[in-house]
C-alpha cells in the first residue's frame, strides 16, 4: 500500500526543548475488542499529538506540553498529489498541514469525478478528463474521505492536521515519532478500518517524559475489503458500470 508522507515525525523543535523518541505499535482487534493473533495486513494507521495547555492541565506547567518551535506543521515545498491511476487513488492515505493545497491529477484514460462530502473538506470536482488535474485547499483540520462518483471501488483519505507531531504506521505496524517535547498531549488515532460512518475511537491523553515515551499498543479494527462502503455524491447507490458510455470513456 502506498502512503503519503513519512513514517516518522515531521516537526520543528528548539534546541532548548527536552525531547523524546516516541514509539508505538498497531495491532488488529476483533469485534470483542481483543487483539487478533492471525490477521491480514496491518491497516494503515495515522497518529498525531496535540499539546495540552497549562490551563487545560489545571495550571500544572510541568505536565503541560511545550510546543515545538513553530508549532504549526511545516508546509510542503511542493503541492502534494493524490493521483488517479488504474481506478485507484495513489497514495490512499495522505497527511497534510491545515491550509495545504492538494492536487488530484487524472492519469487514467477515462473521466473521473472526485468528491468528498464528509467531516473534513466538502468538495465536488466534477467530471474531468485524462491528462487534466484539479486542486483543493484543505483549510481546516479534519478527516476527508475521498471518492469517485463514477467508480465506487476508488477511495482514499486526506488527514488535515494543525500539529507537526504525527506518524504513519509502517507495513508491520510500527509507529515512530522523533523529537517530541516532554509534556502532556492528546493522542489522536485514525485507521483504515474507521470509515466515514464508523465510530471514531476516543481521544486519550498521554504524558511524554524521560521515563514515559511509549504510545503502547494501538488497537484498530480489521479492514474488510479494499473499498469503503459509501453512496455516490447524490446520496444514492452507484449505477451499474456502463463501459460503453462515452461520458465515462476517453477517446
């Protein structure tokens, strides 16, 4: 599976701040919430940390997180892309800072219609042909589930965050965040088994210190199939494929 971004932390930090390398591990759980010993591939999982302020920590400045220098994520030098190729989005998971532009090039020899109507950024790019592209600004933090209104098997996610502290799991489920300043944080988790209509896991607080630098085990639901269940942009079931329809084919 292709993942956008790095499996490590993207952060700016000051030389005066005491930091830790934070590790975690992703495990697949069953319907009863217990870890499964036998399962398929580990679902792609993203974790990110948002600092708890001194006021939120009850005025305890020791436990409140110290924000890294320039606490907003570093804007990418180039506009990130989510390419449409072989009736799929590549990468399927993309993490970007709030305010980023994302490009959606069509590299297939037929039309696509990219849209998102869920919690994050709501947009509809309409039909556009092979070799052309559209861009969207993801202006606020949130999780945007991306679909094509023509091809129901196409799905992806853009996770927009307002923190430089994040990690994407490796194929074997490892999570690694370097340079995390000591303090208290809210730990946010998203995984592929958590579709737009599924219940999101509760956010929990953690403390990062010299003797406490582990996220522990992050248990996530198993992914059933490669396609998220969803309706088209009109809220209806998808029509049966019509391969000879000129609207959907590029000549």
